[in-house]
C-alpha cells in the first residue's frame, strides 16, 4: 500500500510543525553563516592562487581557522562611533544591511521534498523555510531594503567620503535593481508562477514540452540566456562586487560608506556582502539552473550551483578593473534596461506564437 | 518659492589616502562627483636634501639621492655621479665596464619603477591581480639590487668615477635571464589590461594634455612622449655610452592615460633590449676611473703603498675639491628628466645643489588634467603621472 504523504500544518500537528520549522530555520541560518565565514576564506585562497600568492595558511591547518580568528579579532576591537555621527542611524545601518540579506534565504528552496514517518503517518517536508506564492517579489523587495542600510551608513557617518559612497550606492542600486528585476520577468512568463518552488518544478519538465529531449534539463539558462546574463550583471552591481564596487571603491573613496566603521559593525558590512553574494548565487541557481535538480542528491546539487556562482564572482574580482560612475550609469540605463525590456517583449511574442 | 541652491563640497584627498602615492594632499572642490578645482599641496615629506647636501662631501651625498625617488634609486645615483664627474672633468675617464654596468642598472631601475607604476596604477583603477604580477617581477629586480649593492631599495651603488663594487660572479647570467623573460611578462600584463573594455573606458580620453601645454609646463618623460613630443635624453643628449645601444624611443600621440600606459610598456620592452645589448658588450676590466685624487684606492694598495694611504686618508677625512664652477647634468630617469645643478666654490662640499625632479614638474599638470572630470579620473591621473613624493618634496 502506498501512502500519500501528508503536508505538515500548524492546525493539525502544531508541535511537530513548529519543531520541523525551527529545525529548517536553524539549518538554513547556520548553513548560511558558515558559508559566509568560509566564503571569505575561499575568496582569499582562490584570489591568492590567481595572484600567485599563498592566501591565509598559518591559522590552523591550511589556514582554515582564519575566518574565526578574523571574527574574534574584529569582535574585540574598539568600537568607535565618530562624535559627529548620527548615533542611532550609525548603529542601525549595519544591521539594516545584514538582516535583509539573511531574510531572503527564507524563500529559497534548497532541496526537494523530505519524507518521514511519525506516529504511523507519512509526512512530506519541503526543504525550504517558506514557500511564498510571491517569493521572487519578496526577494526583490528585500534587496531594495538592503540599499537603505548603505545609504544610512553613508549619511550617518557624517563624513564626506562616506556620503559620496552612499550617494553612489543609491544611484547604482536603483538602476541595477531595475535591470535585474526586469530580466527575471521573462522567467515568470515561462513558469507562470512567482513561487520559487514552482519555478524549480517548472524547470524539471522536459525542455519546451518535447518528451524526446528529456535528457536535456529544462533550465531557464538555455531558454533565457539573455535574461541570465542580465541578471548576473545586474545582481553583481546590486551586491557591490567588482567591477561594480563603486560605493566602497577603496582607492577612490577610502572604503566609501564604511570608512568610519570599526570593530563588529565593520564586520557586519562584510558579512552582509558575503551573505548577499550567497543570496544572489542561490537566486540565480534557483531561477536559471534548475535549483536542486541535477545528478546528485537534492541539496548537494543546489550547493554545487551556488558555489559555482560564488567562484565566478570571485574570479571576476581577480580579473576586472572598476567602472567609473558615469559609465556605470550608462551601462545600467542605456544598455541593460533596454535589453531586459526587449527580452520581455521577445519572450512574450514567442509565448504567443507557440 | 524656495530657491534651489547648489554648493560645492571641498574634500581633502590625502595626505592619508590610499591612492595619492604617498603624502600628496589634493584639495578638491567637488560638484557632485565632478571636480571643479584641484589644488595639490606638497611638502609633507620634505627632508631638506638640497640643504643637507651643502654640508656633506660629494661622496656623502650619494646616499641622500637614493631617497629622492625611492622607486628608482640607481637613476638618482647615476644623475648625481654624472653631475659630479662633469664638474670634476673626469667624464671621459670612466672605464667602459663601469659605464656598461651603470646602463644595465639604470635600465633595470627603469623596469623597477615602471613595474611599481603599472602595479599601483592598475590597483587604483581596480585591477588587483596586475598589482601582484608586477610585484613578482619587481622582486627579482630587488634581488638583483641586493646582490649588487647589498640593499634592496636604497642602493647607493654608483661612485664618483665608477662603481662601489664589481658585479658579483654569475649575476650577469641572472640579469640576462630576467631581461629575456621580461617581454613575456609584459605581454601577460597587457593580456589582462590592454584589451579589457573596462580598462579602455577608464583610460582612453582621460587626463589629456596637449603637446604645447606639456612643453609649457615642462613635463618630461613618458608623459611628454605620449603627447607626441619625441624627446628622450638617452638618445638626444646621450650619457654613459647610451649612443652605443640600438633602441627605439616610443612616441604616441593621443595624449591620454591609455597612451601613457602603452608607451610605458613599450619603454619596458626597450629597456630589456638595452640590458641585453649592454650584457653582450660587457667585458672584464676596471670599474673605477684612474683618478687617485677622487677615487678611493683599492684596499690592498692602502696597506702597501704610502701614496695610496695618503689619498685614502685625504678622501675619507676631507673629500675632494672640484674647481669653482657650476654644472647641470640631466638624465632620463624613469619618470622624466632628472637634473642636478651643482655649484662648487672650490671647497669639499657643494655650495649649492639644486635638484630638478621630474615628478615635481609633472605634478603641475594635474589640475589642468582633472578639472571638469570625475573623481575617479583624479585617481587615474595621479597614477598615470607616476609621481613619487620623496622626489617632489625632496
């Protein structure tokens, strides 16, 4: 006898539901934190390799304890708040950057369904904290909130370099959010859902509905290559990675918006940067590379895709110089935005015709 | 109706700023990100080299010159010793081997200085990898420096009348291997930068200065040649036997940062050519001129020969006395024309020494090159001018 799995609900099995939810939240949160810590290590090692140097190798075996040492060091540093800074906003800003970066993880499906029996009933647990029916919109909204943190940090520091950094990031994030946001509209048109889980499931169908091609994954990177490119470029700009790291531009603005920050607050900015990198990689893996689908066990596929993206971002950082402010605006508004609009129109026509 | 008022923001760029290449302070008046006015303030690294020189014997000044352009110490040494030799009238007595070694070291210095320039210029514009690649090669040159003079940066290697020591055994083949590998390394840097669209966008048309303006200001070196003026002291006013070598003086005409970048890379290729030619022509021989009143005798002679002992004693305790007169000697340092103007009153130390540092003169072009441009261009222009504050402030 095959049992149909039941979905956990708060009303029928409140304790089990709460327990499973807490478990998922802890796994996702701790997992992200760990990846954040070791993303810094990986970045330093990989870039070190690319730049013919060693990277961290003294703290622990192969330098593996370096992230922990860095964290401890920053934790014990003196926390300086400039006397002319706006006290409340200055403290709030780093949190306002970090929180949205982590919240977005909540709607990302990191694996398929998990089945287990409890008390004689078979239950089904989706490996995702919550499956919002407007998951993608939620992510875009959270990314928008993250900008406030940088702007606030720039303004509250009451320093001219920070101010310039804040202004740059406002302009940059607004322009690139538009391009990145519009590029994924084409995905919704194909998947006909905004739920992240739904989008992954749509990518598990045979490509273009042709059964004989079922050996090819129906990942949207194949049907929407332009949207993929636009999304990657746009999100790179949104998370301030090279070549779009203008808000912090160390050599121009002396680290821009985080010039005046020290100790743990400074560390929060860096954690946010890496958390954002993970979020963006996870979104890209979900929307374009079929999420947890692939040859291995669910979440392993997903992690491989996320790490591949992060490697790509690190690689880019070792390769490219930084764009200039006006060139960045030009690229955002006059190249990426028209292209993403054109992509939507073309996708629409294609859907109408077939 | 409230009137819209706009204000410019004055920003202090430096002296503590990662991209001002030392302790340069720029007072920038910004309208948004556009630079309205740029005023360089210098003097934070002033050590009074010119004044100190007036109380030292001619030989004691050589270590001071190391610290002018600390990225190219041997070029500074060379300019100074050539000036003193000219003042003494012993320019023609310098042995051939000493001149060849001087050229080899001067061109290695050019490579060293240009490598640091490219590294920092690229890093300022955001390309981090080039920085480390360049420093990898620079490390070889510093190693060669160390083997030759004992010091990695402040070499103090040249002497009035020749060199302090001969090249250590086997070093010529090491230098040859390095000079032969250099063009391939330059291609590697070019592979990362030249064709890169972002690099091109950041450098083409940025920091332009016309040939007329460049001449009016007195710009020399790569910045002048990238504005289309074919002027190189090594060819047009040769010293140390530069006329014996077959090399080209690269000239470009677009006057912008990209052309200065390409031009310096071409210069580096030519420098490796000169080094290889000089190594080919290098023959065993004396490394010091036969001028006992000026040049210290070999240690062996000092203990065996009374005349040598007296000369040694006189040179060490008192120094030599050039005839009263004045002299100017310019050399093509990596950054431009480095000139020494010496006035002698017949005593053992110069009455006056005036240094014409190329960076100091080239820096004057900065306001003209950045006004009306963006903040990020200021960084690119500081990088492309290749200034060193040790030389500007002296």
